[in-house]
C-alpha cells in the first residue's frame, strides 16, 4: 500500500511539473510573439491624401512640456534594415471638437500616433478652404505632438471643419479622417 501511495505521489509531482513547464513554454512563446509581431495597422485609414499646406509656418507652435518628446527624438532605418510598414494615423487629432461652446477654451492640443520616425500632419477642411498644423516627426513611440495651439493661429474660423491626419514614411502615405467634425463657435 505505501508503495502505491509513492507511485501516486510521483505521478502527481510529474504531472504538476509538466503543467508548469507547458505554462512556461506558452508564456515564452507569447512574449516572443508580441516582441516580434509587425506593428498592426488600424482600420481607421482612409487611403492616401494629397493635402497642401496653407502657407503656415513649419515651426511647431506648441511649447514642449517637461518630459515631452523633443525634436530629433526619432528612429530611422539605416540602409541595411528592413523597410517599416507605415501605420495609419490614430489618436486625439483635436483635444476639443467644440471650442468656444459653453465657454470652453479656444486652445487645442493635438496628438498623432503612427510608425516611429514617420512624419505626421493634421489638416482641416471647410468647403474649399484647407488649413493645417505644421508637419511633425514622430518620436520613438510613434507619437507627434502639437501643444497649446489656437484656432486663430491657423485661421480656423467659425463653422464645421473636417479633420484629417496624414502620416508619411519614405514613399508610403496613410490618412485617417476624424469621425467627429471640429465645430468652431462664432
């Protein structure tokens, strides 16, 4: 009888060790898969855009906050690396879609997320009028920022403006139209 108990104990221990080993292998495979998968593109892309700047300054109008990415905080491919697939832009293209309504501020913050090292630009269209924020390069995390800019600064007058972010990397271009309009109060 004691011999049977020892055999059952040994089988139980072996089974537990096998399960732990299997779990460890699965965890390692999961971590490897996450670290080696290509960047996923987002389904918000609206195709290629051929936006034009409206003569606005190409300098960033926002001030960098402490800890914010700084110009040149980008990654680029050297000649021997594989080409990177551009991710369609996503993010908070406009921090407030109803500026001036109910006393809300006319100051905006814009964020564009895409592939690290890409450039991003945000366009505003009303009728035949096109305005844009200056083109910015994304940081190592793939994010471009425009901090504390004003509607007046870029000629965004009263009315409904379509918002579109356009990202480019090499010869690749992706664009995303914000599902919400920028509604500027008179």
